[in-house]
C-alpha cells in the first residue's frame, strides 16, 4: 500500500505540477507553434460528433468536407461528456493532466507485475512516465503522444496473465498512437507466441481505427530518407530546457546519466530486455536498410521508438534500485535530473485560448480566414502553424466551416481547394501577388488578419474590394477585419 501511495503522489505531482501555471492562467496547455491547435480542434470536432467514430468532417474543405481522422480517439471519447460542462479549455487541460497521471500509475502497476517491488517499481514508473520524451509531447500539444499508459497496461495485463485485458490494452495502445502501437508490436515479438496471439486480438480491436486512418492518409507517398533521419534520435550537445526559455520543438530521446548507468548493472541478468533496448535505440535513429521495407517505410518520426528504449531501461534500472534499501532517494533524484538537465523545459507552456470577439454574431455557413495554412515538408519549420488559432480553434466559438484544407503535418492529402490566388497573398508562401483574386462562391464571410499579411495587407484589401467585398468591422486592436459581400 505504501508503494501505491508513493506512486499516486508522484503521479499527481508530475501530472499537475508542470501544467498548473498554464491552467491557472486560463490558457491551453501546450505550445501554439506545433500540434496544439490542431489537437484541440480535433478534440472538439470528434467529441461533438458522438456517439460514433467520425471519419469525415465538413468543418474543413467546406462545404463539401474532407476525410478526417482524429489522432487520439481515446481523448475524443473522454471529452464528449465533459465538453458541455467544462468547455474546451478545461476539457483539453484535464485530458492532458489525466493522461500524465494515468501513465505513472499504470507504469507502476506494470513494474510490480514484472517483479519489481518498492523503490524499484517507483523508479521504473518514473523513468518511463516522467521522461523528457513524454513531457515533450505535452509541450508540443501532440495529443496522441500523451497516453503512455496504454502500453504500460498491456505489459501489466500480459504479465498478470489477464488475456482479455491484454487484448483490450493492446488495441487501446494502437488507437492511442500508431507509433506506440509499433513499439507494442516489436515488444510482442520479444515476448513470444502468447504475446503474438494477444497482439492479433488487439489488432482486431483497433481495426476500425486503422481503416479510418488509412482512408485519411490515402495517397501519401513514402518519406524522404533524409527527412526520416532528421526526425530520428540525435546525439550531441544540448542546452538544458530550464535555461533556454520556451522551446516548442520538444522532440527528444534524452535519457540522462542515472537511468542508463543503473540499467547497465542488470544487463547481464536480463539479456533479452537489454537486447530489446538496443533494438529500439537503433530503430529510433531512422536509418538502416530495414526502413526501406513496409511497414517501417511509413514511419515519419522514428525517434518515437524511444518509448521502447525507455520501457526496457526502466525495468533494468528498477531491478537495480530495489536492491538498495535507500533506493527511494533515487526517484526524486531522477526527476530533478530530467527537469533541470534535459533539453525540454520543465514547465508546460501556455497558448492563447481566447475566442475572439470579432467572430461573434457572424452568421453564415463558410468563413474564410486570410491568410491560412501552408504545407511544408516534414522536418521543415512551418511558420504558419500558429494561424491554426484562427481557422481551426475559433470554430469552437463560431461553428462555421472553413474552405481551407490543411495537411496535418503532411499526413493527409491536400487537394485542389480553389484557394491558390488567396494563398499567393501570403508573404510566407513566397509567391508573386496574384493578378486577380478568386473567392469560392461558397464563402459567406472573410476574416482578414492584416498583421499576418505584413506588407501585403493593403494589397489584400484592394483585391477584395475589386471582387466585390467590403470591410464590415475591425477588432479593437486592428488585428482582425470582417469582410462581407458588398451586396450585403
């Protein structure tokens, strides 16, 4: 019982502590520069279309719509009953904190099932669940990376010989993240025939999700090996996140010094687990001839194999820690090392959550924000990402569809949206100004964001006036303008 109370204390401190400043500000937990706003919008869109499993949406590519796969249906289902009561900000923030807490507790249960006791189980759970790797997902707002608890539950149920729960947990692991599912598949290979049978059952549980995802990503070509390598584990000097201020790009395979040193003491005793750690570490680099073969050829972020490395190192290190009566002291030491020395900032950032008043009282079916999203190859910084605050997140308030077709980090296919001339207004697109502007007939309202257009704002206004639009009102700070057809 004392062990579980200690695990609960670590879980609550880890889940809530780094997130509390952002939550108390009333903002969204995560950075606006990466996946946060698409994740929050997807949570809202998925949860608003319940009960069920939506695979299309008319909120984008409006009015026709487009294929849609929310990267974390687990969070979507959790949010469905909460949204009407808590609103989008508290629902999102609660889901982030709950996933962090659950990952610690399930990892502790898994460690105990695998024979670790007392300080060893607590250390192993902390090494896995409180790692900079999972913390980085929360920084970036990558919703599908938050649920490390699903993989821990599979290992817990497998070792406890609860086959039904193991099948369900394997399926949930796949649904929580295809990358975590890939790690689970490799782990099953190491565990032997019983795990293979359970994995097949779990694949059947997750089959509807796999079908929906393949439809969403249909036609996406293989990744350039150079880009894959850039998205793999990187070894070299780093700057501690506690010193560098906000760093929204929180991709890391950092393990520190304490974890691998302790794990090395048990490598001979647990050779299969040590070998598995090596395999996952090698895969996380993203290079090798095996990445030319399916399904590895579809991997876009190989550093995410690091979840498997963490699991193996955590079990090995925990086995060593439990040999010492003073091993309880090593868990807070590990937390301090991760928070103070890793390249990930210790406090989770906050992103604006305001539903802008300029969108209030607008009536229509399709609203076009100018400028909108741009598509960039994986690995290339996309400076248009914060605009998702406008064309995605504001839909939570106004509910109108957008004609934009985002590529969701190059995962979905981007077809002809009829907005090429509008896209040419964008200074980030680095294209000549359009000779004429074409606004799809389905658009009822335009919201212009002059600051985003920089020196091209006046050109955009002139083009809109030429094609029969007039400015209806501006926000109090001049950052947003509502335009309506001149006939209105």
